[in-house]
C-alpha cells in the first residue's frame, strides 16, 4: 500500500479523516489477537458483493467469541455513506473490523464479548493490473479447523501467510501456493486459486482449512452458469505444475492470471479471460 492514500474511518459513531489511533496496549485485540475483519471493493462505480462481506464479518466475529455490535445491513449502510466521501470512480478498499477491548476470566485469553468494538475504514487502494503473477510452492501450511479459526477472516491467521509471502518474495516470486495440513493444495497466501486443464476448471475443495472466499464462490457460480465445468476437489502440487492455466480470485485483485509457477511458464489463456470477462460483466450489471 502507498505511504498515503485518502482514508475515512468510522469509529465511535463518527467519520474521521485519516487513520485515527483506536487501540491501546490493554486492548485484548492488541495482545491476544481478537481482531476480525472483512474486505470489499469499490471500482469503476461498482461495489460487488458488499452485503455478503458484511454478513461474513459478523460470522467471523462469532467464531472468535466476539459479539457483533451491528447488523450486516447497518454495516452496508455505513459503507454506502462512506463511499460518498470519495470520487465515484475511485478504486477503494472497504474494511470493517471488530475487536475486543477486554478479556474474560483471570487468564485473559478469551475476549470479553460485551467489550466488542467496531470500525470501518475506507481508503484508496487501486486494483492491480492483470499482468500475471509468479507463484512458488510454499513450505508453510494452512492450519486445520481444530488448530485455528481457519474459516473466519481473522487477523490471527495472517502472520503465517505473511511468512509464506516473505519466503516467496525472497525467492523472486509474487505469491505462494500454500498447502493444507495433509499436503494438498489449499490456496495462494493471499487469494483463492483456480486451475485449468484441457479446458476444465478445478479448484481446491473448501475443506475448512482456508477461507471459502466470496469472490471464489461468485466465480464458481458465474463459470457454471456460462456452461463451463468446475470441479471442487483435492488438488496436488504435481497437477498445478502441469496446469494449462492458473488464476486467482480475491478481494484485493478480483480475478488475476498466474503466468509462472516455479519454473513452469503459463500463458494468459482463454478460460482465464472468460472468467475475468464474466466477473466484470456481472459486477457492472
């Protein structure tokens, strides 16, 4: 992210320009990682699936023992209000968050549900150009559902993804393919992953070890409605290394092509182009 971009943050009942300090050293979230968040996009005058991002935020909060303070519809209304503070065609990221201030019990590990706070930050964050990602195989893995709240969009999950990204960047790659606990492909470090072989689309089955992304779900539906076969199943690294096409889906970049995995070069293929066109057509409809 750039050093500065226009930012508005809603916290404690008012909109504040910039990035106001809102966490202290005694906040449970600061030292026990009770933060959950979600991320939606606004670009070219469209706001795809913001309602679903708001609903998922509340689900993530409940998964970590927080007590959501707003209905999903109320968060959506705040997002729409916040968007009026920017140019209508600005490329924006909308990030609502919950966290706990207090702890429950003498051990301080559990968040105190009634101490849950909310904020919404909206800031300029341009969509990346679809020039193609290079990805490598990571030595780090996603946790199982009994090891971490893997199905929630929880901040505590991201340090391990950051280690995967650091490893990949150190090897000269843009992103990393992260495996699940038993060695099957889960996702990229920062996005969901799709594979194309012989014109058929495959994506790792949502098995509770990674976030079943909203853009991922949307893409599966769009491709299926357009008559393409999409298989959600177990995928091995050997299959990825032999793929005809790879592409990612997620909040940050929407739909992006992969042009290299390890030393295997890939072209931006027809299925990816169809997938991106379908997403753009749907978003602008």
